[in-house]
């Protein structure tokens, strides 16, 4: 389970980041986890897109390991921290800060969502046959 450990607000993308930590007892894959502001529930589509970051990398995070999402630019990967441990660093590559004016920040696991109906497969055939 990823939880927010720290939020560093800044008016500059260079100083802004979020620290997440795997607080569970098992390793998790970052792919499909997302961080967003309150815009997800209250905003327009463009506001949602501007404040939603979805991890697309297959990076396995062990229990109690940290993940740092930087708003600015850089290269994603594992880095050694000041205490000698490893942390996964991801970069959003944005030009404007995100968390500075946010009222709330949320962590979601969007990959756990499932489609109710898959329109690419045989479901359509069975639906059209039933209505004929």
C-alpha cells in the first residue's frame, strides 16, 4: 500500500516533490498507481489532466521503501538516499508546480479498476444476437 509520507510545496518545480512509502508487508509494482489533487473529483477535464500523475513504469517497491515524485524534469530510476537506502525517483517533467496550490493530494491505484463490459471481444456478438 502506497501512502504519502511527505509533500514538499514550492512555487518552483525544482523544489516541489512528494514522497510516497510502501507501508505494506509485500512488494508492489508502481505501474497503475496515481497521485492527484482534489481536481479529480471537482475539476474539469483539463484540470484533472494537469493534476494527475500515473506511474507507468514497472518498478517493484519493497516494503517500507520510498518513492519520490519530483514535479520537475529528470531521469526516472533508483537512487541512493542520504541514509544509504534506495528510493525510486520519478520525474513528471512539468514546467509549473502542481502541489503548491492544492487543497488535498491523493494516492490511488487505478490499475485495480476493471471494465464492466469489454467492447473489444465476444460480448458485442452475444448482445447483438440477444436483441435480434
